[in-house]
């Protein structure tokens, strides 16, 4: 039973039971706080679960370079859209 409760607690969002509130109010957990590096892995894998293993076998510098490059492209596009 403890295993099941742990799964529900850690993956509650999947089961529609995500609780980001405490008795004192919001706990202020962001997606970045909760998932950290997984956000980058998900983006590089283009949201494809079957690509995650391949992504995690690449050197971290390659991943960081790719993420930096794509972020700069996004920022450039935002600047161009504002003009």
C-alpha cells in the first residue's frame, strides 16, 4: 500500500490528484522546481518518449549548446515580432 501511495503522491498530476496547496496556502512549486533537467530532456526529445533514452546519452555540452541556440532563435523572433 505504501508503494501505491508514493506513486499517487509523486505522480498525482497524472491521476488528477495534484495538490500544490498546504494548510498554509500555496507551496509555490514551479514546473522547473519539480522536474529540473527533465524539462530540457523533454524539449530536446521533442516530447517523444521514445527519444528520451537517445537524448540522455548525448554529451551535456551538446545539449546545452542546442538549448542555448534555440533560445537565442526564440528571443530573436520575439524581438522581430515586436518591431
